[in-house]
C-alpha cells in the first residue's frame, strides 16, 4: 500500500491513505469565544453510565519494532501518523484538567519515539485537578500523576535511566514467553529475549518499579509458558500479569477456543503453589491479584473476555494521530486533533472531550453473536 510523508507542526510524519471510521468535530458544537468552557470545570470527566474517567492511554507512535504473531500480520507497518510531542502534551494537559489522574504512554512502541523523555519530563510536572472523590482542586493543590510507559522492552536497557530521571514512575514490559526461542518466534526478532530481559533488569535497577510484566496467553501457542513464567516472576521480583487474548489482532486468528479463561488459568497457576488472593489496589483495577502461600511474588489475571470488567472502566485512549477512542472495541474514532487543526482553544478541546466521553460505550460484546471487530487493531490503538 503506498504511503507518503507529510509535514505537521514542522515535523515529518507518516501518513496513511487508509481511511479509518472517524467522527469529525463538525458534528459537535464548539463553544465560541464568547461562551468558553471553563478549563478546570467543576465536574470531572464522567460518562453517561456514571463512570468517572481517570485513566488516559496515549499512543505516541504507530510504529513498532516487533511483529508479534498474535498482534500483527507482519506485512503492514505503521498505518497512522504521529503528532509532534508538544501536541500530545497539550492534549494530555487538557485531559488532566478534566480529572485524568493516570497517564500511560504506549504505542506502537513508545521507546522508538525520539525525545520521549522530553514529553515525560513535562507530563511529570502536571498535577491532578480533582480529589479522589471528584471535588475540583485549586491550582497546584493536586498530586503527581501516576505516569507509566508500556513497552516491549527492546530499547529499555539503554533508556531506563533517562526515563527515570525525566520523571517516569513505573514501566510495564510485555513478554509473552520466557523461553528465548519461543520468544523470538513470537516477536519475529532474533535475540529479542535477552534484550528484553536486560531491559527489565535495568528498569528495576534504576527504580522504575515495581516492574510489571504482561503476558498475553493463547491456547496451544504459549500456554506451556504459564508455569515457567510464574517461576520467572518469583525469581526476578517482577509483578506478572496474564492477559486473556482479545479479538484485536490485525489478522483473524482469535476464536473463543484460543482464550485461556480465568478459572482454567487460576487452576494452572495454582499448580506451582497455592494462590492467596490480594485486595485490589484501586477501584477500576483490571487485574485479580494473587500471591502464593509463601508470600513470594504477585500474579494478576486480567480477564476481559471471561470476566469482563467494563462496569468499572475508567479509561479513554488517544491514538498516535490524535483520535479519541472510548473503548478498545469502538467502531469509530473521534477526531480530537481536528480541533487543534482548526485553531481550537483548550476550552474547545475540553468541550469536545466531554462530549465524546458522554458517548462511551456501556461494554464490549466479545463472544456475542453479531460481535464486530473494532475499527483498529491493538497496535494501532495503543494497549
Ligand atoms: N509496544 C508496546 C508493548 O509491546 O507493550 C505497547 C503496545 S502493545 C500493542 C500493548 C499490549 O497489547 C502488549 O502487552 C500486547 O501484548 C497487548 N496485545 C496486543 N494484541 C493483543 C490482543 N489481541 N489481546 C490482548 N492483548 C494484546
């Protein structure tokens, strides 16, 4: 498919001719200068189902240096553009003024983005705008954001120190095997396991911890890694999260049979040692957390398919090209960046965001008759 480069904000970006279903800002009324939306308005972002939206995931690039076989076809590269980092910063600032407390930078592969530390340094200066109960706070009275990065870890060893110095608080590394050969077969990058392991260790060494390791399980593909992974997590001192495979891949390989559901997974982990449940850290937490009877290690099970947690969803996503996605399984994007393009003010952006959040879906419909795959796959949304 032909692609071309174009300049936005003085930077060369990759632009794709592929159209994604996007709702244009012209379908919303943008307040005029005479009727600005107050930026630190009283009510924090809340959707029409009463859920407070406090968690923002921002994809800072659509590029990825891995071609994980369950995620990508391996034939396509980046499909969507990326914005200048200043634009992400502006959008994040507006989201934070509306009640976002947790910002996760992702991609694509976020560590491919040059000057990512500059963005992190600026985001780390932001403070929450609302108290945990939703009460608006005076300027400067908020606390630091929970600022994290999700990465495949390939470039982490080299960047961990500078990410930490820039103000990053923690990192989540995606690993889908602990056997180096299986790992390389999944990522399609030779030597990737050693690179990622070095990244995990470097992150721990510089204090980007506790490091979380996320593993997506597919039946008959990497589920033989469950037990070795548990031993790995206990000996490396990382928090392990097993995640159910969702129909978000570029290809069409998902079926209900590929998913290792919550009950089966828990039983298979228990084969190592008896599991002891841990209390949740926060409302809206997606993982069911456990330790073992000897108190060593923490394992989480994230089961969006067999135990959907949509009722407690607090998330919104911003794609690399500046579109809002209200659910991983949304059928359309909302073009926030078009407000920037048209010279909109921060108040215009805030009004647009509020309007979009109102439309957040109640839940996903994975596994139900008539389920439609989302309009973008995981790598192009930002996981
Ligand atoms: N490159 C970064 C990384 O590897 O973590 C960030 C982007 S990656 C798309 C984010 C996460 O999505 C990874 O943990 C990946 O395993 C997960 N993921 C990708 N496709 C998935 C799927 N179909 N179901 C569940 N998780 C998926």
